[in-house]
C-alpha cells in the first residue's frame, strides 16, 4: 500500500553570541563568541489544506519571528536559556517551543524536525526530532 506525506521547510538565520561554560577553561568555545546560526524547521502533513498547502508559509514565518527570532537574534543566548546553548540544545529548545504553535495551524500538520547550523560557511549542523512524530506522519494516501 502506498504511503505519502509532504514536508514543508522554512529556514531563517540569527546572529547571536554564546559561551559554553561547561567546557574546560582555555577551550575557545568557553569564551563569549558569536555565530550566524541557520535554523531549518520541517513541518509534515499527510494531506494538503483547502488551498493545496501543507500550511501557509506566512503563518510559519510569523510564528518563527514571534517565538524564536525575537528571543535569540542579536542576543547573548546564555541570558535567554537556562543551560549552555549548544547546537543540540538550541535545536531541542526550538522544537519544543514550536510544537504546540505549529499544531495550532492545522490538525493535519506537525513539526517534524528542527536543524540548527552553527556556522553557515562550515555547514556543521544538528537535527532534533521525536520518533513518535515521525511514525505518526505517515498514512495511506
């Protein structure tokens, strides 16, 4: 039996500073330093809406601006999050922040994955998702 789903991706960049204080003194990342991070969120749908969208890009952009970009862009992220903001922590925090907000867009969509790229030029990235979301995204079509 054939299964299908659609994945919508939206990316945005933030410029911010952080320090990874759990690292040994002398490690370059223990000191305050900055990055241009790229966040890519992926939203899954098993069916399209009345307009043949996974969901409206404008809604996704608004949610990302309101709840992620406004909190992190041009900030010292250690002041925003209660733990050292590694890429792994940022990906998980973003995922957990966005899950309920994305679900409000439509009952047919859910946040699938969040990828955080630490330096765009280097391409080092981490992706966070929850396995139960992945299996629930697939249905017969």
